[in-house]
C-alpha cells in the first residue's frame, strides 16, 4: 500500500522505550536534551507577539508566491541590522513555514530522483528524512576534530560523484557548534563553481556566537549558487510561529533561473498564513530581548560544565563556537545508546547519544545548553558521577 520512501523503522528505539518507561513510572528526569525553547523557560513577550498576530489585515487573502512583501522586507531588515548586509533584495527571498520546507523546495529544485546531496557528518539528524521524502540520496562528508572542528576537504572532494547537486553547510553546525571559516568558504565557492554544485546553508543558529563576534551570513555569497536558510524558530526562539525563509544568491543568470522555478514551487503550495506574515517584523524584533537572555544561558551552562569537568579526568568537552549544543567526549567502553540508557535508569539524566548525529565512533554525548541552569547543573553532576 505504501511508497518505499516511507519504509522507515517505525517502532521506537531502545532509548525512546527507556524514556517512555521512566516517564510512565513517574521517575523525575533531568532532561539535558531540550531544544524547544518554549519548554526551557525562554519566553518572548506574550502580549507583544499575540497583539501582532491579530492584525485585521489578515482577513484579506493576498496569495503571494514568495510571501508578502512586508514580511520579506522585515527579513531584509534583520540581515541589515544584525549582519550588516544592506543590499539584500526582497525578491531574492522565498518565505516558508520551516527550514524543513525550505530544504524540500531546494531539493526539488535541484535534484532528480537518486541525485546526491553532500551532508556534513556529524550533523542534524532530520536530513535523512528530508532526503527520503524528496527521493534524494545523502552522501556524508566528514568534519574532523583537531583543536576545533573543520571540513575534511580531501574526503569531501572524493565524495563528489557526477550525480552530486549540492553541498549542505550548517553554519554553525548542530551539534558541533562549528562555523564555516572564511578560508573554508573560499575553497567551497571555488569547488562548487568548478563542479556546478550549489551550496545549501542552514544558518538557524548564526546569531548564537558564544564569544559575541558576529559571524558572516552566506546571504550575500555570490561566487556559487547559494541557498541560505533560516527562520524565527531559533532567531527569536519562536518555533511555534512557523516563519522561515530561503534566500537565493550567486551568479546572476543562474540565480534568475532558480528564482523563477522556486516561485512556481512555492506558488503550488502557498503555505504561509497571513497573520504570521503580517507579524513578521514583530516576531523578528523579539530577537533583541531574547538573544541576550539565551546567550547568557548558553555561557552560564558552558561555564558550569567546565567547572564540573575540571575535577574529572575521563571526560572532556569539545570546543564549541556557537549554537545551542555542546559535545562531551566520554570513555567509549559501551555504545553511546547503552550509556544514554544507563544514565537515564541509574542517574535519571536524559542526554542524546552521539550516534543520533552520526558521530564516527562511540564515546560522544550531546547536551543542550538552553536547559534551565538549575537542571543543567544537577544533570551534569549526576552524569559525570555516573560516567566516572
Ligand atoms: C540545524 C537545524 N536546522 C533547522 C532546524 C529547524 O528549523 P525549523 O524550525 O525552521 O524547521 C533545526 C532544529 O533544531 C536545526 O538544528
């Protein structure tokens, strides 16, 4: 009855079953995996957001394939104010309900069934599903850790076959927290233009640079065809609003072709709703109070982790430049999944095992830094005692 592309493993894995059992037994869990800001005590201004959503203009239906101009202009203002990009043309933007939808549009634009997209490893687990749904094959390219994360260019170059269409970059990456450096950008642009590959750049965590140094966005990248994806789910900690976008840049003739085709893809779905688009400017402005709070929390939790790690020899934290996660290197004496289950059962701590993110070996745990600091502190204490 069903398509092969939906032949996923539908039964819950061992860790999910262990979490369900723990919850059912009433066991309190110190959850160090929360990435939903609305469950981590991070609240944009309720009155301001709800007032913006009740604009009477929303009673008029104005179907615009790229999204309402006022909303796209609000996105341009975000890039001008936060990233110094002053000349982003609103016509280069297509609004989507999520970056997942934006990925799907771009995969549909670029790929025939069976074509290949290169993805960083380790990285965001949802790529597998997005690729399955678009009949695209993912080809991993490794990130190497040596005093910080970097792209393994030799392996990337070898992974490119004639069916490759694009390289995905996550800037900064989830969960490694590593940004694409300017030297890496140069190399990627030259490789992509030589091999007719596009760049698909996920910048949802761009603004969360831990050292407060602003990092460059790819929205102005013009040396290769580039699709830059972002949205308010992370920028303003408003994932429930479903407001995201993709920006198109690159050499002029190819950008014009991409824009025209994407406009038709987007026109086919017209998935944006009026209230959210009319509130776009207010939703984006929520970043101004929210980002300092979130950045403060990321730094507090990271400092607490380092303080506690300083007395343990067997675990260490990998370097992180930005984003909401941190990676712990732990002794690889059992599988990461077995360790995560043991931590849950014996220390009441929930963490993500590295294999969720396709780490190359055992011995990695991922913690969310947006966790409420009291829970984070206690959870890390339990975790380190148990691992040690
Ligand atoms: C790298 C990355 N991209 C995108 C998203 C989700 O963004 P959206 O809510 O816009 O689909 C996440 C969510 O955690 C993420 O980690």
